[in-house]
C-alpha cells in the first residue's frame, strides 16, 4: 500500500473536483494517511516557521523553561526530552505546544474540568524568538482555514453534505513545534521519537515535516506493516484523529503512527496542527451519522496492533470527548497532571 498525494488545487474547478473526491475517499477509507500539495498555505509563512525552529530549540534550557508546560493547566508550553510518555515508554523529543489564544478557563474555575484545557499560551522569553508568538498565531489561523475547507471535502468524499462535520468542531485547535534527536546513549538501535498512537486531540491532523531528507515518521497499514512517510517537498501530511473514527462509526479508522529514529547525529523538526473537537460531545451526538456509516455498507478493516491502541473515547470509557482528551493529556504529561488535576489524577492514570 502506498500513501496517496492529493493536489488540493483540483478542488477549485468543477471539472477536476470529482477526481480529487474519489482519491480522497480511497485515502480516508483505505490508508488513513495522505499528502496534500497546493494546499494554499503561503510558502513564506512556512519558510519563516521552518527557519524559526533551529533557533527556538537551540535556546538555553533556562529560556525554554520560561514557558514550561508544568506551569500550565492547559498543557500549553515547553516539555523537555524524555518528559512525555506514549505507549508506556518515554519519547525522545522536546516540544512546544500552543493553541489559538483563549481566555483562561482554569483561572475562572470553569466546569466541567476538561474545559480548563482552554487558556492562554506561554512563549519563551528570549530576544532571539521575539517574533514567535505572532508567527505561531498566523500559522494557526492559516491552518484553521485549510482544516475547515478540508473537512468539507472529507465529508463530500464520504457521501455527506459538505458542512456536515463543521458543527462538531471545537473552540481550541492545537499546534506543536517538535524537535527529535536520536538517543544519545543508544547507538545501534532505532529510538522511539514518539510511540505508536492515534491522535487524540482532534478531527484531522495536518503535519509539516520540517527537516527535508530526514525520515522517521511511519504509519501502520491495515495489514499491520509499518510504512515510511518521508518528507515530500511542498506537502503537508494529513491523518485522521480519534474523533473521526467515532463520528464515522469506525468506518474510517484513526490512523496509527509513530516516529522511529535511526541512529546518528541529526535533528528532526515537525509541526503538527490538530483540528479541535467540541469537548462536550458525547458518542450519542454522532448517532445520526452512524445511520449513514452502517458498517454493513462500508468496507472497513484495521490491523490488530492498530485496534489495540489506547483510545478511551472510542472504547466508551469516558462519556465526553473532553474527558477523554484531558485523560490523555494527564497520562502523557504526568507531572503537569499531578500539579493541576490532583483530585482526578489517580483515577485517570490508573484506569487501564
Ligand atoms: O513528528 C511527527 O512527524 C509526528 C508527530 C505526532 O505524531 C504527534 O505529535 O502526534
Ligand atoms: Fe500523532
């Protein structure tokens, strides 16, 4: 199986649109990963963002920690190498997590607790990254527009009216700037950049692979084989998050992926954007769509490894999307979870 590339400019003309929709349908149903080209994001915006990454990550650790994730009940900020856990193993990456700027719902004591994920960003305080906040916010706005447009195309590709999925999108979209480095201690093995997972933050993920020529990203296909997803110039990689799988009644599987780093001495940068879900959504809210996505009428399959990925909302362990998302955040960043969500920490961490 290979990863399809979709030229989004084909959507602009009624004569080429059907071709795009047909390829997209196949990509969503059969592969779950795709490259998009001619996506309409200004090349200069991408260049500026890519150029900012080495500067940002080579800041002294004290400067990075001025935006420490530990200080944010919204899980927005900097987390250092080895501080994140995926599939019960530490990841070899450091990252800054941002979102569109929102009022601080934690400070307001908002309920339910998961709404506290909404809040302001933290940016590192250092003169060499003075432009970062404006760059990140401009990129988020551009990606929000692209994601909304793409979600309509995805609906169309699945025989739904174009705007069907829009009411389920949420107030917070998240963006990460990620830096991987192969393990400095293990020299002869692949190291876990990030372990196998299905994205838990949103509908669709749009990933910019910002280190041309550097491999690492892999996707699990339906037969259980891991495929390389090498960087492709001018493209973004799109994959489906857990909300997509729930909304489509399991017809479209959220894509299982990982980053495995070959040994060596190099840096890999990536920028995933996660299109947000309405946090108060329950599985019940998708019932109307489930009539459309009757598994008897759609061909659907998944590898055993993929179907075993931790997906609390899918499994039904948590009633709302927001609860499941908060749980994932707490489990991935336990120090942050313990500090801000002590009252529910044990419950979320100990449920299997
Ligand atoms: O860095 C990458 O290429 C993928 C990152 C990823 O899958 C994630 O952070 O969810
Ligand atoms: Fe991911």
